[in-house]
């Protein structure tokens, strides 16, 4: 006996089934499961963590030696060594650079079809994005610990502030790294190619890094660059972390850094969420 057409239509999955299922998922469970998946990938491919730690350490070694003469400039803060000036900024640069790994990983998931498989599960889109940012935070913590340890052991870097101020410095840096991971995920989902995502991310990171107060005081720059530098999120975070490390915290600097992180996170999450919903391979 032939199967009635109505039964055949009922058995076919509806296009919006994944979205309806996603609406009932538990976000915390999804974030935890996906973050664990991302962490396992890092453990299984230890070179990922190795390169993530190698980059900031190389920057610390070469920048601290090549640019240390900047400390002799009259515009340089009095009584501050260049290594104490540089180290907080290096960790800020490192976590922002590590955000690019989120974009590359997301582009890999899109191009391999993994994102389509995740989209078929009862998982909200922002849970996928949040899980990626959470796993990157773990790498960021390792980066901060490695840079501070090497700076202290090899170059006599010292915290001048209290323990609470040191924790605060790590907090503002981690907030910025977390925020940028969403922005780079948007690039990865949109570009859909790991190599192209890497290049697009570097084009964004280059002006953010070198037109900032991370390596030299803003006062030594041309006036036309200073205008951008003073609004650069990386500058705001470097300045806040540096002040906390030096024991001269500024409430205004901390607030500006956190506001910048919140703005970057909001824009990045909005754009990446929209791109995630529209992504299809």
C-alpha cells in the first residue's frame, strides 16, 4: 500500500526546526559543553597554546631591548623604567591578538561545515559565540602569567601597586581580550576562510597596536595620530593597566577602559550574532 502523501510531508524536517529547538536550550549547559570542546582542541594541538604564548614573549624580549632608549625621552614618565611601562601593555596587546584566534577558529568551523552541525542542535547562537570567548579567556590568563613571569625573572619587572591593583590590571586586560574575541568572530563568520580571516584581522590589529600608547607615550607622537590614539581601545586598556601596575590607579582611566571594552563587546556580539544567524555553507 502506498504511503499517503500527508504522512510523507509530516515526516520531513521543517527548515525552522533548528531555530525552534534552539529557543528551549539551556544556555549555560551549551556554553559549558562548547567551551569544553574548544579546550579539548587546544589540548590535542598543543602548538596552538605554544604559539599563543610565544608571540607575547617575543614581543616582550625584543620591544624591551630595542625601544628601551625611549625612557630617556623627556616625555617619558619620570621614575618609571621602560620594562615597567611596557609589560602591562604587552599583555594587553597579547590578549587582543589572541582574539584573532577566535575568528580563525570560527572561519574554520564555517568552512568545514561544523557550524552547520552546531546550528542543527538546540543551541542558541550567542552560546556558541560565548563559548569561544570563554575558552580564549583561559589562554589569555596563561599569556598574562607567562609575560609577567618572564618580565620579572629576566628584566626585573616589579609590581609597584597592591595585590588588588595587580588583579585589577589583569581584569581590565581580560575584559578587552574578551570583547575583541566577538569582533574577530564576526570577521571569521563573514569571511568564512581561515587565511583571509587572518589577513583581515592583521589589517585591523596593525593600526590598533602601533597607533596606541602601548609602546611609547602618546605625547611623543604626531598630533594627527594622537587624536586616534586617545580613542584607541588598546590605548585605554594599556593606560589603565599600566596605572594599576605602577600603583597610581586612576578611576577615570579604569572606567574609560571598561566602557571601551563594553562597546567593543556589544558591537562585536551584535554583528557576530547576526552573521551567525545568516551563515550557511
